[in-house]
C-alpha cells in the first residue's frame, strides 16, 4: 500500500502523540498512599509504650493550642523576612522573629513549586506528583486524608478567606469562607482586600478554632514585574500590618488558664528572579515559616533560622491541635514546638509521629525492615517502654531524665531517617503503561527511519506492506504473545495499571496495531537489507548515479541533530540546552556563509554559465535585472549570515535563561528598570514599526490598515499597563489593566485572520488559485505575528523583530538563491525555532512560563483563553518558524508538492527523535528527585512540540492534497 510522505508522517505523529500520552499516564506517579482505612482515627492510635505486665496507657497529651491562625502569603521568599531587606519590608514580623515568643525556620518546598501541590503538601503532609501541575488549573476535591478533614471531624470550626483553590480542594469543610480567583494575575490589590475586609469582624468573634488566610497579591506582582519591582515593598508592608493586627487581636483575646494560641506565617512557595515559580531554584523552594505563640520562650536576639521541610508543618499542627496525623504524611514534628512541654508528652508526641511514619513505610517500601529508620524506631520504642516503666514507678532520679533525653534523641533520628526514606520514594509508577508507551513510540520512530529513503525520494511515497503483514504468521504469533503478557501483568500486578482497567476491545486494538507495526518493520528491514532495485527519483540529498552524496551542510545538519539528541542524556545539557542550540545556530550561519562565498565567488569564477543562477527567479529574464542589482543582491546574500550571527548574539544578551546563570543581570532587566523606561519606549516603538514594514509586504490593503492599527494598539496597551511611555502621557498617570486596548488589538487580529482564512478557502474550494492561496497563508501569518506582538513583553519585541528580519533575509537571499531543498530548509527552520524558544527567555524549567499573558484583555479568569494565550506565548518562537515554513514552501512556485511532502516528513522525524530519547531518559532516571525540576517539564515541552508538529504536518497534507486536486 503506497502512501504519500506527508500523509504517512501526519499519521505517525498522531499515533506518537497517543503513545506519549500513554507513557505520561504511567509516568505521573500515584503519590505514596497508605493501604489502611482512608482516614486516621483517634481510636486507631497506638497505646503508650510500657514494659512489663502492666496494661499500656492509651492516654493522649492535651492539645498544645486552643486556636490556630495560618497566614499564608503566596510566593513569600525567605529573604523577604530573614534577609537583609527584612527590616525594611516586614519590620514588625522581623521584630517578633528577633525579640518575640516565636520559632523561625526556612521551610523547603519540594518541586513542583506551584500553589495547588503546595496546599496539598501543607494539609496532607505528602509530596504531590508532577501531575498536580496540570491539575493546578482545575483542582478537584481532595479525598486523601488531610488536616482539614481531621479538624472538621473533631468538631473544629474552620474559617477560610483567600485563594479559591482551598474551596475546591475542601468543599463543605469550612464553617465560613470567601474565595478569590487565583489565576487573574493582573489584580494584586482587590484580591487581597477581599481577604482583609473580613478580618476585623472575624477576630472579634469566638465561634472559630482555625482561621486560614491565603493572600495572593505578592504572587501576582511577581508574575507581572518580578521580585525586584517597586510594588514589592508596599505589598510586604501591607502583609506586615495584617500580621500585626492579627497578633494584637490574639493577645487581647488570650485568657488565663486556657491553652495558648498559635499564629503561623508561611509561604506556599518562593519566587524566582524572574518572578515566576514552579522549579527547584533556591529562591523558589525556600520559604519562611514563623510560629508565634506565648507557649514559646521569648527570643533575646536574631538567631539563624533552622531548616525544615514544608511537610513538617502538617504533623506539628495535627499534634498541636490534638488530632491524628494524616496517614500519608511524610513529615516529622518540628522539635522546637515541643520544648516547653513535659518530657513524657514530648516522647508521646514523637512516638505517635513515629508510629504513623512506620505504618506508611511498611506500605510503601517492600523491604521496610531493612530501612535504618524503621529499626531505629523499634529500638527507640522499646527504650521508651523501659523509660515509662521507671516513670510509672515514681522514679525521679537524674538517671530517668538522662534516659528520657536519650530516647528523645533516638526518636528524632528515627523520624528523620524514615521521613527521608519516604520522601525519596516519590511515588509508585505504572511501569506497564510506561513500557507500553515507550515501545509504541519507538516502533513508530523506527518506521519513520526505515521509510526515509522512499519518503525523501522523487516520488515522495512510502510503500507499506500492510496486507502482507496482516496475513503473515508472525502477526498472529505477536498478537498471541502480547495478549499473554497483558493477561500475565494484569493478574499478577500488585498495583493498579491503567492498561488493565481498559476494555478488552481497546486492548486488542492496541495489541493488533503494535503487532502490525512490528511485522511492517520486519518486512521493510528485510527489504532494505536484501539486494534489489534502487529507489529512483531525485533525492533531496545530492545524488550521483544511484548513491547519495552528502554536502558539508548536510553533514552539519545531520551531525547537529544527532548530537543534540545524544546531549539529552546529561542533566547539565538539559538545564542549559539553550547553549547547545546557540552553538548549532552559530555553526549553521558559518556553514551557510561558506556556501554563499562558494556560489558567488568560486563557482562564478569557474564558469560564466553560472551567472544565470545568480538571478532571483527562473521566471525572470536576465535583461530584467541590471548588473548593479545583481551585484547588490550578491552583497546582501553575503551579509545575511554575519547579520544573523550578530542578531543571535544580541538576543542571547537580552534574556538570561537556563539554571546556572539565570540569576545574572541581562539587558531585559536593564530595560525594565524604571530609570530606562524612555529607552524601552523608543525601542518598542522602533520594533513595532519595523514589524509592520516586514509583515505588510504580502498583505492586502485592508490587512495592512488593520495591522497598522493593531500594532498601534499594542503600544497603547503597553503604555496603559505602565511598561512604556506615551508622548502625551501625564506623569501622574495611574496604571490600568489595559483591557480595552488589548481587546482593540484582538479585534484586528480576528479581522486579519478572517481575511486570510477567506482567501485560503477560496483558493482551495472555488478558484484553485495558487497566488490567492499564498496570499491567504501570509495574511494568517501576519495575524499570528500581531497577536504574538501583543503577548510579548515590551523588552522581548526585539526577539520578534529579529525573527521576522532573519526570515525575510534568509528566504530572499539564502534558501531560494542557493537552491536549498525542502529537507535542508525544514531542518534550518527547526533549528531557528528551537533557538528562538530560548531567545524569548524560556528554559526547561516550568518557572519560566509567563502565565500573566494569559489574562491580557480579560477582566476575570476564563480557563480556555488563558491556557491558549499562555501556550501561544511560550511556544511563539517554534510556532512562528513552523508557520513560516508552511508559507514559504507552499508559496514557492519552483517547488512541487513533492518538496512540501519532504518538508513535512523531515519535520516529523526531527521532532520524533528527541521525544523518543526523552522517554528513555525519563524511564531510566524516574527515581531521581532531580527529574521533577528539569526532566518532567522538558518531557511536557517535548510533548507540546510534538502536538505542534502534528498540526503543522496536517496542514502540510491539506496543502498538498489541494494542490494535487487543483492541478488535476
């Protein structure tokens, strides 16, 4: 069965997306869970250890605190409180830390450092999986055992104000609540005022036991303008005043003889140097934890804060309120909180925490007896029983005290060891789904590689032996073998597998498809190895007779692509992947420059007949181009590679990215400072004018007018949000949200897209006009450019400007004049797209995703447009270059549909190789904690790139089919 290259590539990509989806379904681990009953109960707590024949006591210590107030400030970095600027930012808090009755800690949050997983960690004590990053957009109700459920079951009255993620996670748990939208990052004032307005009345009342406040304004400021913005200090002073108000009210309400209060100040995560979060850098994972209570000793000076895990707060609050610890908690009680209690109570609290961790350890690790922490706990529990026996006998000697301190130390060491072992065991992976998805993807990748000679031949068609594969004996044997493996895995697996939960019809379809692909692979490999007739037709690679010959550029493109794929095996290369692409792009420019020099000097001197090839088009006559114009084109072609190199060097300095050097100052930070707003304004205006001049050449006059007004609206939007200056803008102008200006631009974007789509449909359905089709494609591209210019921050407009300028020069003087084929042009577009992804300031760290662009032109959070705009802004570089490839190949009259099919096939192959390599890498390193901060986001990025490529190839296929039908 013969299939066109573009159709074949499109379907392979679609099935690869399904394979990666199956792999991701198994890769996102099920969090560590206890196999006991769903919730802990007081009746299930162990008795107090006691040696001898005396009956054990089930006595529980009295709750340490009567009331608890948790003030959670989103994105509160530890240096905002404990750093040199702490006295300026939060003076009252700093005074309490230095002189008050408090304990201060640096609480380390585990990646992914986004809000919903961190709330789950604070309330359950467990370590959420990376899937919670996706679930962060629409948090379902939390069914796992957690502190909020335990408090409600114990009759505690809970009041909550703040981020509505809590309301979605804990529906019907709060006696009173008022949620605020967490994703509308343009608002950093009302979102906090809606919390504070309830404080005065709530603090005067006595009908609550737990008060939770979640403030979002600081996080929103970080997303908008970063941690060094002038808006940070006023917001932190506001938070400091609120803490002072709460503390004063609690002091006034304190009654003699009753348990004291506890005031907790904490952050869910920190904030990177760019103002975002999600990764594992120190500013993102280090958050302050301040515990304030009259039960603690008063400080006499500033002490260096201790370091604890964020999940340690869960068992501490549970035991402090007299509640059972959540079954799935991996945290350990913070020792300083227990300092003022009796030794017996301290040992009992640690015993309860140790019992809970040991039960979770038994359920999570098969050989739990070999864990050092479990053995230490058993030894400590036995020593605790001996101490209790002496204590119950009335022994009051110093021996008892020394023995108790020794037991206390043994418990703390055991808790630390068990907590560490459980934290490393991030989750249980569905290895069956992971292996099935990996095999699926690799089968398709091998199919692409084996079909490459035929797909890139002159016929641009692949002969797939589907019928012979279905009728062969190996097909049925393979089906039987895979079905047997499926039955064996599903009947013997200890944990639930996703594939085992599917219907037999779906499983059989997957087994049959995999067996078919396997038989096709065997048949095609046999055909390649056996001697036979060669594939005829001109190859995109230089051919001589029946053998392929590789040019220097071909060797570079092939070696660079393979080298990049191999580099993905090293974590350092993943962290700093932008350096690989910058190097490859610079080398490509030098290789292209060598080709230009060879064409215009060596070949021209060697043969006078080559002068005809200097002309820009085969359709033009030599007499139509004067010699001076040819000479100018030659020098412009010679200048294009060095100019591209210069642009790339400037763009590298614009945004520091990666991990190791992301904190260093760059041109973007310099431009965004308030002192250089005029420079940024002039630069933005110049870039917008240049964008118009570069894009408008291929648009109709209606689209030209819409594009001009749209770009004016882009500048107006940036002025409205106080990024740039208007000449007539007053100095006292207050910053607005720019909603009207952004919607003004959206209108023109939709108008240009509608005009281009109309022309494209007319060319495909009514007139079959190639010129009209080309015009429609370029107008759609110009609409996309206008939308991207609105989403890009003002200092990133030079990235878009250089992107368009390089595309124009390369298309005009390099790809066409040097007669590069579709495969070479496709690989170059791919390389440029990857480099521009990093020129934007992106990295393989989820913290570099700018979610603030998802709310441009919106007055409230709307999920679908917010996700679309955020994804478009993140992948603008690769998308613009992929769309330019479609427009360029489809509009070049000298190229046949075969060239378009070659481009689609090469693009599919380029995206499939790194995706498959990453699947193997993630499978091998799945138990490493580092994978969550770097490899998991990279895998998601590769999946998104694969989806983008599938869409582009489908568009390629549509163009090819329409071209064929119009010619027939």
